[in-house]
C-alpha cells in the first residue's frame, strides 16, 4: 500500500525543520491567515490617528496637553513599534509639544530588562532622541492609585504622574491571561507592581484555558480595565498583523473600544477551525516568543485547545534563557496542577502569585491533560524536573507519540502557536 505523506516546514530558532505526516493521520495544519492589504503601515496608522474610536478627533485627546508619555510593549512582542512611534510623536510635536516634553516607557511587565540591541530593535533611533524609561516591577518607582474591591493595592510606574497625557502602543492576539492582548494590558501588567499583577494572573489561573483564551470579555480583563482607568490612560493604538507579521489594520482611541474592535479582527486572523481534537498536537514556537519557557508556554495554551484528554503535545521552543530568570520559583517547584499550587499559595510557601499562576497554567496542561515532549535548549535534567519529556529531535518525539497513540492517531500541527486560537467546530 502506498502511504501518501504531507510535508511542511516548522521553525526552531533560525533552523527550518521539515516534517512529514501520513496524509491519513493529519487532521489539520493551523496558521494565521495571510491578508492582502491595500495600504502600507504608515497609511494605516495615519488613518487610525485621524479617526480615533470613541473621540471626535485627535485634538480632543492630545490638544492643549503640555507633556506626553507613550507606553510601548517590549522585546517579547512583534509590534512594529519603531514604525508606529514616529507617527505618534509627529502628531504630538505638531500639537505644540517639545522633544523634552515627550518620554517613552517600555512596559516590561515582569520581564527582564532589555539588552541595548533589543531596545534599538524595538524603538529604532528614537531611543537616543527621547527619554526612555524601563519599567521595573520590583522597583520602588511606583505610585499607589487605589485598591481593588478585594483590597489589593494598585501600584503602577510613577512616571505616569509626571505627564499630562498617557498613550499606549501594542498588538492584539489571543492571550491566556486576558482573553486577548492589547488595550488595558499595556498598563496591567505592563507597568504595574507585583501585587496587582499577581492578583490578575492568579485570578486567571482559576479559569480553565478553554474559558478565557480568545474570550473578549472576562473577569481578568475587567480588572485590567479598572487599573487602566485609574492610570488615566487616554488612548491606545493597537495593531493586528497577519501570518507574515504585516500590519493589516490599526485601531486608535478609547482603550476598551480599541481592544474590542481589534479582538474581533484578531479572531478572524488567528482563529482556525478543526473538525475534532487530535491525539497529537505539534506546536511551533518561533522567535521572539521562544526566548524562555515563560514566553513559550503561550504555545502550550493554544495546543491545549486542540488536543484530546490524555493526548500528546510536542513543543518546539528553543528557550535559550531557560525557564524564567525573573521567576525562579518555576524551576524550583516545577509545574503542578492548580489545586496543588493553590495549597502552596494558601500556606504562603509560594508568595509570588505571578509565578504561581504560570506554574498552574502550564501544570494543568502537561500534568493533567496531555503528555508534553519538549525540543529545546533547556538542559534535560531541568526540563524533566519541571515536568516535560525532553527529547533531542522532532522526529524522535513524533515517532514515540505515534507509537503510543497507535497507527490511526490524528495529528494537528500549529504554526506560530503562541498566537493561534484553535476552534473545534462542534464546540463553536
């Protein structure tokens, strides 16, 4: 009998790996849509700035202001900030602001400080021309804005107190913690302190991935919106990109309205249907989301929507910086199911709720739902300590998975998995 093979390429760092799957086993290959756009990025940004959502015109946002702070996402996001930022600054300068009246704040969340190269890749020459501030989530430069209804202190970078208008720049894709990225997420967790970031992330850990990833409205997003409102974020510019990281549309204006409008388009680009869940899911995690497991875990959340209970996930993610430099608790404790982590949180053995949430997010998948083979640069002893099955190659992982699930097993391949939203037709 002739076995027909389907061949495709997957990215592992700068390497391109070819994979062949028998046609009878392949259920689907998922990837973001590719869109033909009539306008270039400059035209799209200028169009968005001219017609802000929720405002009559741009001058009603920046007119009469004497200073401006532009909050931008960091090196772990693909937002083409270096192309967007000059256009926003151009508008601010036209409104009468001087160079010294404008500053840039990189919203690092709980990520490490960027290298000089990462700063220039993100901001371009503007990094030398304008004051640039880097958020330090463990630092003292925080302003207390109030408390949540549960009494959690809401602290954000105190740079917001110095400027009259706060603007944000980001991108929108499906997101495990907030439903989608973008909108108020540039403030929380972007420039927030550990208490409120721990609160929102731990809240998300108690929500199954199926009930929050790709859901526009959710409890976590409402908390983030509240923090954003207190910070007096005036407007955001969010972009949605296609398979080739080409900006296909830009939305500017009131934070919640921009988020909602952008998320609708993001679902069209990143949402992809499958007829049923698969025995085996191969998840590709390309740069920059492959920097460490803290970021690469986003590929697992996508894979979790496509894999059967008791199935297998194969994760391709270099992770040259290991598990997480900023959250050593992950490597110390390893990944665990939510109930187990909750006990450690209650006993205060783990007091970093941000780390606790990540441990539970991943643990619920690789400890309860599916076995997970990992192809990465993380040393085998560390990968297996935290809960992965470490293998040397994609072929090795696939052969073992097919043997385990049988010759009739079904396979789904997810390209750019950190941004994807698999949707099972029967569950729609």
